C-alpha cells in the first residue's frame, strides 16, 4: 500500500477559509487533535479556531489568539511552533495566495524549502502574473507555480500535486 502524503496548506487564514473546500471536518478540528485523515492525504496543518462568530479571524492572528472561548485561545509562539513542526513533517506544502500581505505564508514556504519539502504555489486572480510577480523569490523555490486560480479549482490542483509526489 502506498504511503499517505502529509499535506500542509499554506496561505492566509480567514473566516469561510478556502481550506474548507479541501479538508473535511476542518471546522471542528484543532491542533491538539492531531492530523486529519482525508481520502487522498493526511492534512497536518494549519488548524485554527472556528467559533462561528469570527472572533479568531482578525488580522495578524493566524486564526487563533484571544477570542470568545478561552479554551481555544493560543498565543502566537505556540501557533508558530505548531506550524513549523507540521511543515517539518510535510510531504507537500500547497499554498494558495489570495493577497499580497501574506507574510506568514512566505515564511512557511521558505521553511518548507529549507527542509526539502516540495512546494506548490497557486495565486488567486489579480495577485500575481508571470510578468508581474512580487513573490518571485519564493516562486523560484517552488516545484510548481500557477496563476489566476479560482477557489473552486483548488481541489483538482491539490489532487494533481499530490499525485506528482509519487
């Protein structure tokens, strides 16, 4: 039986996040629960809090921080440690970049490269093009870079990226 790939999905975390198209049961899952097995892969992060109010989806808090449910609160150092550790164990880092202020995502992609983890970067429409790309540095490290990707195209692109690992 083939090894199940560990996948880390880099990109900004937001309420109604694009990851929900790719990872079943993500809304109820937290870092403490461990990896989340999917049909074609194992999702290893990032995990974030979904309280249904959007309290944990403010700017600069990676879907965590302080919110309406103290049991869910995580500080930034802990979140960064969880993310770094997950990337270390990833077989693929797949990034969806929707905006130019994704500073954590850039760090995640560089970390993946340093650990030899294959990186795929998909840009939402209007963020970058082959001729105008402020992300050229991290793109130079990627196995694959795709431009003008709509959210609904992500499941197919992720499956294809996983298939190319073997």
